[in-house]
């Protein structure tokens, strides 16, 4: 499955990532979007998050293996942020499902209205939203380079950076196709 996703065209990957960002922005205020929309978007985002991690799995494995070796500071920070983001988002989706008031009950599944889960959801969701801002900023060069590639423009690597850094923020040489 991971092989299938890693062969996904760049445009597809960019669309998937942009969709995730838009969905996340839509989740910020459940009452503005309507609770039912909030819950279904959150559930779909949980599934897409799984695909996104699968697409970038080679990066995750390579950087995690090198975590305790000499790793450029930027890459280490990026990996720590990614790990935290994944954990908080998984908790946000899981706790959201636990307190679901519309989506799951509409399928006949009973959920808990527990205050504890509500608080867990609020905290993990807000932490995820902050970390997503940092995540997009850290990977902004990848976004710009991918847009240029899709537009058919030559991607000029920054000669002042080491070869791995010239890939754009992700400072580990990997055959990700990114
Ligand atoms: C990454 C995914 C998600 C994010 C970022 C997110 C974000 C948020 C935020 C920011 C709030 C307001 C919290 C507060 O007032 O302190 C909230 C509330 C809520 N969310 Fe989510 N959410 C996500 C997924 C889900 C899912 C999957 C469900 C259910 C299936 C869900 C159900 C709810 C419910 C029931 C509330 C309480 C609304 C109320 O105040 O009555 N969320 N969410």
C-alpha cells in the first residue's frame, strides 16, 4: 500500500495536503461549520491523515533511525514537530469520536458525553491547530518546489545549501520522489 501511495503523482500529493489544510481550518470553529459537518470532516481527516503518513513513511523511518545520530537541527525539530502533530491529531480524532453528538449517533453508535473527553478533545485539537501552522511553515519550501515542478518550471537548488538541504527543509537524502 505504501508503494502505491509513494507512486502517487506530485499533483495528487499536493492536492491531498492542501485538502487536509483546508479541512483543518474548517474544523477550527465547530459551531460556524455546524457540528455535523465538523464531525464528518474530522472523521475524513483522520482517514486522510493515515494516507498522508503512509505517503511520507520513508521520510519518517529514515529520520527516526537517525534521530539519535548526528542529525541537522532543522531536521530534528521537524521530526519532533511531526511526531507531536501526529499524536495530537490522532488524540483529537479519537476523542472527537468519543464525544460525537451527531455523526456516530446517526449511525446508531452510542458515544460518551464525558467532560474529560471534551477537555481532551479541546486541548488536543487546539495543540494540533498550532502545530499545523508550524508544520506548514517548516515544509513550505517543499510546497513551493512542488508547485513549480507541476507548473513545469525547472527547480533550481540553492547552491549555498548542502545537497540534502537543497531538497527543501528536509535534510535527509531519501528516494521519496518528493
Ligand atoms: C483533527 C481533527 C479535529 C480537530 C482539529 C477538531 C477541533 C475542534 C475544536 C477546536 C473544538 C472546540 C473545542 C473547544 O471549544 O474547546 C472542537 C469541538 C468538538 N469536536 Fe472536534 N475536532 C476534530 C475532530 C473531531 C471529530 C472526528 C469529531 C467527532 C466525530 C469531533 C467532534 C467535536 C465535538 C462534539 C465538539 C464539541 C462541540 C461543542 O462545543 O458542542 N471533532 N473540535
